[in-house]
C-alpha cells in the first residue's frame, strides 16, 4: 500500500520542479535577449555564464523529473569505484585552479577583474566539492549510510 502523504509530497515536488524548469527556460530566453542587445565583452561573457548555468540546471531538473516519472535513478559503489582514481586526480586539479584563482585575486588591482576572478573561484570551489562528494558517496553507499 502506497503512503498517501509520500505520494502527495512527491507530486508536489514534481510540480515544483516543472515550474522551476520553466523559470530556467525564461532565464535562457532573457539571456538571449541581453546577448542580442549588448556587444560588451563583459556583459556577453557573464550572460553566457548565466545561460550555461541555466542549461545545466534544466538538465539536472530533467534528471530529477525522469527519476520521478520514468525510472528511478540509482548509483552504486561500483559506478563510483570505476572513476574513483579519476575523481582523486580531479580534486587535485580543482585545488590547483583554486590556488591560482586566489593568487590572481591577490595580484589584481582592477575591481572588475577581481570580481570575475572571484566568480571563477566560487565555481572552482564548487567543482572540487562535487568531486569530493562523488568520491565520498562510494563509501556511504557501501556502508549504506546517507
């Protein structure tokens, strides 16, 4: 017997994800309008970054929707074991990028350049965190810990 509260919650989540995906589509369209209107390289680059993030968000939201409506997504320790060594190397690479970004920020005397470097630094930190989390997941899955 299905849990009515869980079904209601799952449906509400799916509805929210669908609405959120529409917001991401709106953001992408808004970015397209900005890109058509401005030829400034800073505006162009940052707008493209926003658009790319929204495209990524849409893909993640679609994965979540598919897991709710088509086939549940699964991740096994074997899935992660196959890439564990690569993830370890990736963490090192991301740390190198973080170190370089910090150094560049300290060297920069231009406010706009500093802000752009900080934007990249935030992304590099996020990338490292994701790689570390994926690597740690294999241990949690094996131990059945969440």
